[in-house]
């Protein structure tokens, strides 16, 4: 197919936000565009070998923030961007950290959405996606609005992830070797970067107690001490490992985190998202209400979008109740026909 446009996507981080932008890249590719993506450490492994892009451009932003900033490296990245002679750039980050790259990338049309743009990021653009009344709030749709702005049909949402290497599959085979194949596999991914997005640890303990005899429980994350129970793989997995692990699971339970969004992007397990300080209609999984769940406690101050609670002593982190989570899990365990392709076992 003849390339219509050469487009740069600027979506630097974090993992979940990068995943929410993959449908935009796929849509651009479907319409014959050559797609490049500027991305940082937090999303590079999801994008570098992803069929949604023709080229992933690595920006070592978090290395720079640790005191290893290199002006020479920054200038080289900007020069390399300008050599590409982009027709269009999309600033999907909409923050100060993306402003410079949108401003200086050399694209003829430097486009940003006004919705959610902060920290002066509008100054990097010369064209704007205007907010549409009653448009879906979810970040996937906000990103697809860029494609709509240049005239593409945005009715299709398509996730892609990098292919899993044979070595990764072999590693995961070994990690999961002792699971009981007669039971469903449920992944608990309890960690996230915001204190206010963590579900109460006593709730997690109740979920472990309620599921440990009915399913294989696998815990993922970075801290092996965060939650105990089942097969604890915290601290032992890479992003590539998690893609394969989530693809073998029946259910993934997680707060609003990169793990929840990555599990959704695999399109394999059911995903139960737990929302405390953030909004499920913006960040929750959707597409099949028998497979994807975004639960919240409906506390009056939700969602506050604050990293730390200011008023209610983290009241929102205590809900939803463990009983609600367990009810959904039991339904899947006992009725696997409700989930397409589920490996759960009938009670």
C-alpha cells in the first residue's frame, strides 16, 4: 500500500498510557501511514517490536532524570527526528516533557488535543483537536480522536503487542510448571505507583483466602513482600514475561495499573480492575461486559486523581469489598462458558 503520511506519535510514558495509544497507531497503519513513535524506558519494550509501528525512537528520559542528562544526546534525538521530515506529529502526552519534541520535530502539522493538555504543551503545536461534547472519555478514544481529526474512521479498536520470544515462553513454562492444570489460573497484580491507587491489603488477603483452594493463584509485581499467597513471582518477571503469563491466565485482578492494561491488551484473560482514586470510565477495561470489569466504591470524593489522600484517610481504598471480587471470580470458575476461550474448570 502506498504510504499516505509519515506520522510521529509522541507518547512517552507510562506503561498503561502507552498501551492506550496502541489502537491509534494500528489505525494509522491500517490507513497506509508510516508510523514512528517517540517513547521512554517505561514503554519502549511494548513498542520497539510492535507491529503497530514502523520505527520506535528511544528517549532515555528517566535516565536523564537520575542525573545522567546528556545535552549531546538530546540534540542528536531532535536532529534525527527532523531528518525524518514528518508530515504530522501527534503530541499524545500533552505535558511539558513532550512540548519540546513536538515543537522541534520538524513536522508540518504539529497536532495536540486541547482536552487534558497541561503544562504549556499547547505551545508546541500549530494545530488542535477540539473537545467534542459527549465524546467518550476513555483514554483510548481520546487518542483515537487524533486519527478522526485527520479524516480516518475510528470505529475499530485493535491492540497489538510484540511477539513473545521462544526463550520467554520457555522461562514462563518453568515458572508456571507446578500449577495444577485442573484448576483455573488467577493472577493477582496488587501493586501500582500511586499510594492512593492501592487497594487495602486486608482486602487482598481476603481474596487470597477465598480463592486459594479453588484456583491457581499467581502474584506478580516488583515487591515479593507486598502480598503473600500462591505462586509469588514478584520481582522475577519482565514486561515480556508478563505478556506471556497474562496470556495464559483466566482472570487478572489489579488496581488501575500498567498490569491491568497490559492484561487487557493481550485480549486473553478476564480483567477485574479496582479503582480507588482514579476513574474507571477513563482508565478501565471495556469491550465485553462479561469479561472486563471496572469496580469502584462510589465514595463521594471519587475520583480525586490525587496521589495521596487529602481528606478521608484513604477510605476509597477499602472498596469495593472483597466479596464483590470473589463473586465475579466464582462465576468464572463455575461457568467458564461465559468467557470466550476460558480455561476455567466447571464447579
